C-alpha cells in the first residue's frame, strides 16, 4: 500500500485519469441507487469506491501511481498545492471505515453487514463521496 511516482508524463496515452473519474461517477450513481433499494451497506461501500477512484484520477493526472485503498493515505499522496483541507480528510476517514465491514460478516461479532447499516449512514457516506468527487473534479481540471 502506498504511493509511487512513475515516469510517464501527463500527456501520454498511459494516463487514464479520465477513465478513473468516469468510473468514480458511475460508482457514485450506484451508491445513490443502493440507498433507494435499501442496500445501505453497499451504498457505503460504493461511496468509498467512488471516492477512491476519483482520488486515483487526480493522482494519475499528476503522474503518480497509487496502490492501496485507504483514502486518507491516497489523499496524502497528492502534491502539496492540491492537498485537501481537514474537513475533506475527515470525510475520507469516515469512508475508510466502510471499506471492509460493509462487505464481510466477520467485521462484526455476529450478524451480516446488512443488519448494521442504516439509511442515515448511507446518506452521509454518499455526501462524503460527493464532496471528494467535487474536490477531485477541480484537481483534474
């Protein structure tokens, strides 16, 4: 897990930041739809995925290759002038907590993830992802 600088430049065909951002938008749509179908755990996970892919878009746009799924680590790998403020980092920290427990029953002492996730949590997760995508759209330009 971590950030690695690469040698490709931003204008090369190897830079697929637009693809990453488009998939982030699709994941965000899925997160919203999962709220409508009351799949709140999947909404939270899809919100995390949307944010992760949007951050990857920014990293790729800057010629930075990233590995891992921790949003706060990925955001920390952004170049200094484009780093987010504390409020956005806190949203990323909240989404980081949904990466594993939203999908696996062993994230809880007993029960399945869909026993524990609520509409309110999903709405907050989607809002956090929307904020991160907004930030990333500006960074990508």
